[in-house]
C-alpha cells in the first residue's frame, strides 16, 4: 500500500493540511485519535466513510514526513 494513493495535499482543502483523498479528514485528526487510544474500529465508526487502509495510509504518511525532518541539537550551556 502506498500512502500516496490515499492522502492528498490541496491548499483549497483544510488550508493545505494532508487529508484523506475525497474527504476533509486530516491525517492529524486520525493520528490524534490513535494517540488518544482509539481503535481502528472506533475511528471507522465515528467516520464511516473511512476505511482501515486509509488509517494505515495516514500513519505511513506521518512516518514518511518525519523521516525527512532534520534535527539540530544545541548544546546546553552550563551555569
């Protein structure tokens, strides 16, 4: 499964946040629900037009987005 088949970014939809294609459901919302302990079944029940593979695609998108981040660690100053 490729996340690109399920996730789109369109400046005219939800201010350009990544969404499940054909919906206004953001990747962020799905990840928040999962982080709050919701199961896939609970998410699909709350958003019946979602499919479990779209939830997986949201997670895959987030993983891909994070893999492209660069981190700069600053040394802590003593004293």
